[in-house]
C-alpha cells in the first residue's frame, strides 16, 4: 500500500496514511534473516496477524517484508522498506517441490 516515496517528509506522510487504514489488530514481525555489518543492517521475513483494513471485517494477513537500516549518530534508522503480499505458488502439483 502506498506509492514509491523518497525523503523523510514524504515517507512520514505515506507511513501515516498507510497506518491509518489498519485498525483492530496487529501484524507481528517474523524475521527469517537478520544481518548487520558496520552501520548497515537488514531484515527479511514476514509480518503476520489479523487486521481490519479500511473498516472492513478483521482478516488474517501475511505480508512479505524487507527492511534496510542505517546507524546514524548511534541510532538505527529505517532507510528502506519493501512489503508485498507473497505470491501464490504457481507450480503445478506435479512440479512442486516435495514437502
């Protein structure tokens, strides 16, 4: 949700708008990969939970997320976020990897 933005003021407006659309629940981070090196770090994983979007009924939601952080004056700051809905597995049952 939300357009591609650049710069702190634009990001703050967009994050505020996106957050205002979610009510009645929470998305909990499930970080699959966490790595840092020097003043850069990233997490890759999912946000899962049950939420209401735009006043609708609460629904389960899973979002695939990547965050990039930079340490600025001793404080970790989020400098990039990408989130989307995981795509369905498009492999046919005959070519799907074994469970």
